[in-house]
């Protein structure tokens, strides 16, 4: 069940609280380019990216947006330089250790989706601990996509359904969208209303391929470490100007 939003804090006057997205997804792109422009190592961009994500999470909570999903590490990201991948795994582990207490206090429910079994064991343990200790929180559902790929998600759903058919537990004509969605990682949060991608790239990069069917896309040239409340406010203003017809007239 999607958590209920708390009392809104500091919602900009030009935003209509009745037309805010219920679920925002974000592709956090541009950490490396941001660091390069600053004359810094790429890892410094990732560190600043964590700060930007924390700010976005707090903003969603304050403004009454019940769900935020962040694309943190894709199945393709293993192809990056080994030292960068190792740093990211260590960074994820450290951030979870450092931020969990505050997440609990802020009533944030943490969820992770993806092939988590391929992650380092210490990180798997921190992920499990964070989900367990926040499972009853209700202010906002914060989902982190780790070792995630949209095609792989669809394939694993197909395998699970095919197994049920093979075992005689399910008939092929019983397979519909509702049943399929129950086998996706997002079954407990629903489809995103708004997808934000930073750094100006015009692609979804294997992220939430099924769930993006009717999401509004917002692409900004801003690099992820510079994405702040002002940028998010701008994205929401654009979103509220869209006419969401879902294929209807």
C-alpha cells in the first residue's frame, strides 16, 4: 500500500497540491560530468549525488508526494571501471549505515528492487536491515533500484508466471496486466506519474520499462549533483501543465 502523505510543508504557492504526482521516479545522471567540470575525481560527483538525492527525498516528503524511486545502479553499470564500482558499493553501504537512524525518525519506508543477490554481502545485509527497520513507516516510500534492469525485471516476471502455468496453478487465459504487475518489483507502489532524467540524455536506459507506459517525462540539462528544490519545483510546474489523457480524447 502506498503510504499516506504527511502535512505539507513549504509547498510553493504556484503548485496545486491536488495535482501533484503520487509517484516520482528519477534517473540520476551526470555525476561524473559534474565532477569533471569541477576538476574533481568522478567519485566526488557520486558523493555530491547522494546529497542531491537526500534533498529530493526530503522535498517529496515535505510536499506530500508519497513515493520516490531512484535509479542508483543498473545491471549495465558493472561495466564501469572496477575502482568506480567498488567505490559505489562502499558508498551505498556507508550511506545506509549513516542515514538509517534519520530515515526511521523521519518515518521513511525504504525499499530496494533489483537483483540484490549479486551485490556484496555486507551491502545485502545493510539493505535487509534498512528494509526491516523501516517496514512500518508511512510518510513516504523510498525505493532504490540497485543492480536493476527493466528487461530483466520483465523476464523474471515471465518466468514466474510460466512456472505457475507449468505447475497447473494458472491458466494462460488468466494472465492479464493486473496479474503481470503483481510479479514486478513495483507491485506495492504502482506506476510512476513523473519520470525525471537529469543531464539532458533523451533515453530511459532500461528503467521501469513496463511501468513507464503513461509516465510524464521531464528531461533537464541540469547535472544530478546540481538538482535541488528549485529544479524539482520547475519539474512539477511543467508536470502540472501537462494534459494526462492516457490515450483518451
